[in-house]
């Protein structure tokens, strides 16, 4: 079981990034969440099998078609446990 947290920068708010991330994570069977940050980035936590978390990280690097991703940066894991399923916060 893998768990990773990421911050995604670029043109990632107002383009359906969170909804697309939730769909992608759900298709991969991941638990976690995705949320907008006040500075214009998106933050996400993903938990699942190693291959699924790695596939999600690769998807984040491109995002949905309307997004422009400049960087995906790993972050320290939050102390809270991820929810069952994948939610938009």
C-alpha cells in the first residue's frame, strides 16, 4: 500500500482539474482527496496499491485537457488518514 501527497502548479484551477482527478483516482481504485489551495495550486493525497498511485502521479503531470501543469511536487504526508473513496474538498 502506497500513500503520497502532491501539489500541482500551473493553470490548474477553474479548468475542472479536481473533478477530473477524482474520476481518475476512482478509476484507479484510490482513496484520498483533492483540493484547491489559495495560491492557485491544487493539492491531492492518494492511497492505494503502488502501481495505481504511480499511475495517478503520471496523470497529474498532464492533468485534464484544459489544464497546463508546470510541476508536480511531492509533499509530506498529512497526519490524517485518507477517507474511503476519493473526495473533492
